[in-house]
C-alpha cells in the first residue's frame, strides 16, 4: 500500500477490505441512532434499547455516575441514567458497548485491558473537549473510542501483531511506523473504514484516517476539516496525559503533543490544570 498520498485509492480500499474482517454495525446501534436523530427522541425507547443488553446497561450507569456528570445523588436505574446523560451521550454508550462486543477471538485479559484504556481515554478526551470552545464532548468521546478500535482487528488478523506492539512499547517506536513496516494496512485506515461501515459521521472517519499523519496540522481544510483536526488534537492531548500515568506512549509522541497544544491554545498553566483533572477523573472511573 502506498503511503505517499493521503488519499486511499480504490485498489488500496479493496486490499484493506479483503484483508481485514471489519465488523458490521449491529441492528441495536442502528435502532438507537435512528431514534436519537429524531427531532424529539424518545428517551423511554432509548432506555429500553439499553436495558436489553447487560453490558450496555452497566456502561450507561457507570458513565451517568462518573465525574463527567458529577453529582451527590447517584442513579441506579437505566431510565434515570438515560435522563441524566441525554440523547447524545446515550448514543455514545450504545456505540461503545456494541463496539466492544463486536470484537471477539482474542484473549479476554488483553481485550479487557485494551477497552479499559480506551474508555479512560474517551473520558479524558471528553473532559478536555468540555473546556474547549466549539468542540463537542460527545463527538470527542466517540472519536476516542474508535480511533484505535482497529488495533484488535489487526491483532486478530496478523498472528505477530502482539509481538510488534510489545516491540513498540519496549523500544519506544510509534505504532503507525511499525505498521507501515510490517503490514499492508494501518489501524487509522482500517478504523476509518469501520466508522464508515457503522454509518457514523464522516468527520470521525476523517479524523481517524489522519490522526497519525505528521503533516495533519498543515493540511488544507478541504483535505482535513478543522472540526476533524480539533478531535485529533483533543485526543492527542488526552492520550499524552494518559501515557504519563500509564508510562506508555506509542501513539502520540512529543512532536504531535506540542502541535496539539499549540492548535488548541493550551498554556502551561492550562495543561497543569488539565493534567490534574484527567488524573482525578481516571482515578474515580477506576474505582
């Protein structure tokens, strides 16, 4: 696959689709998205959809009682959780739970750790987006969930992918660099196709496709709209801050982190505040 051009050719797309088993969008997600996009969504109907799945119910309750919706009165029913979260955040829960359930065929312990980190990153990205003008927290949450969702798909497809991951962690190699060296496709490309398959907003797919490109912050708006770049920047800041806690960064690196801070206009004092807020949110979510 060529890496000299930011746009994928039809041949490249066919090669990816033929190589990787990309999950289709579950009917439950389609139903929830159809309801959520109505002018007047029925929260009772959304609560029924969520209640039909134990994992989805648990995720809704956990998010509703998380620091993002901090309150002294925790909710214990899905109906109350849906009312507190609102339509957009409910859709985040539906998509997140379905995405997690769609990836199978890998060791349970590895998947649990992967989704735990992904959820922490989504919470951190949403928290940072809330403090930025014009960036949707729920879009940041969904983007963070999906931007690396192709990693387990690649691990399932390529037997040595786990070894390459460990090599990256051990030697400090950026994951996208290793993927270009060893595989016919990368997780940003597969992730953008996954988003397309699930019928999610095109801006999410654009952000996923370019989130490892070194020149992302220099691309014209017609290639990478500012809204997509905002999602990339917020999540790169969140991921770098998360890596400080977990002592692992094979995704962002110092250069992209600096570009993200500059793009968002985050000062040193602002960063210290965000660092503390992210650490607190992650600690609360882990309990």
